[in-house]
C-alpha cells in the first residue's frame, strides 16, 4: 500500500522567486518550538565573512510588479531551446532483473511502458516551464522542488523543531566542502569515522583540517571511542582547539557498509549534545536500506539524526546520486535556517544555484510522473534490488573466502543497506608480519606492501577492487600538538588503549556487476590473496 501525500502551498511560477520551506510545511511543523543552537559559535572566519549577494538582494522589490532595468539576465526570447520531451520508466517495469551484459542491446524500455511529459518555453499552464529552468534561479533552489522536498522531509524525517530549511545542492561532496569552509578554520580538527568516504578525506586536506579517527565496530561509529577522545582531549591533543564538527555516514556506510542502529544514533547524539558538536549527517544511502517487509508494504527506515535532534545541531545531506542518477549533480540539505543561510551566501557567489535543467528533470519525474507514492514505490524497488545483489555477493564470498585456509584470514559483515562490502584480511600470519615484532611505522609500511601486492595480483587476474587505505584515517593524522609526534604505541596498544591493527582492507561494490561476474571476481580475489599469503 502506497502512502498518499499532498504538497501544500501555492507556487509563484516566476523567474527566480525567493522561497522557503515554511510556505509548504504542515501546520503542525510550524507550531513546534524553534531550534536552540547558537550557530555563531560554530562559524569559521570565512563563514563569518560570507554575505548574501547584495546585487541579488537589490533585485527584490517589495512593491509588486515593476519594470526592471536592473537584472543582468538575458531575455528568454534569446534562448535557442523551445521544448524538452522526457520519458520515465515506472518502478513496476524496472522490477525485472537487471542484466548489465544485455542492457545495452535489449532495446531499452518499451515506449508503451514509459511515463511521458514535456516542457515548453513560455507555457503559462505549467508549474515550471523551460524559460524558468534556463534562466538564473534562486540560490536555494527552485520553489517547485523545495515544495516537493518539504513534503518529503516532513513525512520521512519530521524534524522536531519549526525553523528548519531546505537548500538544494550540487551533490553531497560539494555541500560537504562548503560545510567545512563555513564551520572550520585551517588547523581545526574534525571527528570522523576511522574508515570513511575518500572524497571527504581529500576535501579536508587542502583546507588545512586535521581528521581525528573514531574507532568503529559492526554497528559503525563507536560512542565509547567518541566519548573517550572528547573527554581526554586536553591530555592527548594539548592546546589544539577541541573539535566542533562530527562527520558520519550512518546508513550503508562508505566504505564499510555498516548501518548505525537507532540506539547507536541516540547515544552519539547525546555525546554531541554534551560536547556541543555539529553533526554532518552524510546519508546518500539512506533509502537503500534492505527491506524486511513484503513488497506491497511501504518501506521502513531507521530514524535519521535530523529526526532525533530538536536542538538543531544536525546538518543533513541527501543526494539524487544513488537513487536517481549521479550525473544530475543534485542533492538537498536540511538544517536550521541560520545554518542554511550560510550555504545561501556561499551559493550566491559560488555555484550560484544547481543546474536549472537538472532541477527541471527531477521535478518532472518526482512531482508530475511519480508523485510521492510513486517515489516510495521506486525507493522500495531500489532497496529490494540492492538487497538481492548483496545476498548474491555474500553467498559468493562465503563459497570462496569463507572456506579452507582463507576462512582464517578473510572476514566481513553482511550489509543491511547501501552497495558495499568491507573485506578485512588478517595479515598477522603473513610471513612478513608473523613473529617480526613490528610496530608503528614499520608495521604500517609492511601492511601497505601486502595491500598493494594483493591489489596488483587481483588486477592482473582480472578483477579490480578498492584498497582500504584510500578510505582510512590513520592515527598519523592525530598529532600531539605539544610534542608534534604520533600517538605512541606500547606493547601493541595505542595511547588511547586501542589495539594496533595488523589487517588490510578492501572495499567491494556489487552495484553494477552481474551475479555471474561477481562470483568470478570473488574467485579471482581469493586466488590473489592465496598467492600473496603463499597458500597452496
């Protein structure tokens, strides 16, 4: 059964209208207390200096329609585009098994099974016409998509405060980079999962940020590790400023595939409240949670950090990249108005606004072709598809890596969301590590060599996987500011009490390969590990 949701509010249907989620929220949401977080205490020097575009502000008239001699916008009559026709597949049609090896030659979706719509220039009957999409837009995004997303967010997340706002982005990586600029100064420390998104690691580096790794377990980020680091900050990190940002991927985590259960999220949120942290909730895999209910029932999801935090200390990042198409370069951000205002200022003089044609495509698909009920069906279909791929992948790994001598070397956890499996290879028994008494930099160098050898051997055999070191934040990044050195190790223990790992890792994804190719790829990877470990 599909839920019936209806958008609220009235669209202005004009060029670049100033808009806000408040115009489209349910009445109950507007009656909630506002967030109480003091945003000014989190702003970076750059964030404090950012101001909205004065030129754009001057173009807003409080006197109704006027003859504008001010706006440097080309006339829509000069645009060489007259019409766009779009055809969308339905969720029921795409429930058929996906076969990458035949998809390019199967003729595509039969025309009679498509949902068709078009968009013309200067069409007064349309909610959004082509002229509007091709012109300069509002920096927070089109009112049409903000209307749809406000309904969506109200239903799926129901932020427990009244003054939340929606901001369209050009994807989570861009939004994350703007977040760092707005809320972290060069030299600041940011708390992150020990294994995390490589794009975040690389975005932080040129900004001069130091990443502090938080240990993980089978449920993701460890509250105990997080609390210990924050409670002992002055003793371990000296005069470095205490972190004010925590970055986490709570669902189908990239690269480990872990999903934080509800109580884990509550525990982490309580620590964030205690130590006054802003949580960056990067959640592109949220809707890829594997279903436990029958296909004809609505999907269920873990509560997001956004939905659990009435104080407003969560910046939630969503994306179309994993649920529609990555080339759209379109996502959305939800946070208190005071936080979203910093992104508006950054957009005004940065990206300006997300692509108008991308916004048009997504609006036509979500609002006019699918609707909220159709989107729910689509998301349920995607989740079931990924669950089937994950099950096939785990089966292949169990057959190849879970038997014989490889069973004592290879470990992994079954994923409950997303598109990744995190393979852990125990190198304690490798000849280069066993009984060598290696520690610190020496051990790290040897493990890097083993990782590279497995990766190269697997590639030579015909399978490519991602080295875990690309996603790993080592204690090398966590320097003692007073003494300028790494955390010391003693008897296989770090100063923070955690064990020094003798493992290497590989990220495997099952998003695009067939079940047959996945089985062959796992066999090739297993053969590479056997070769490197000298297993006959």
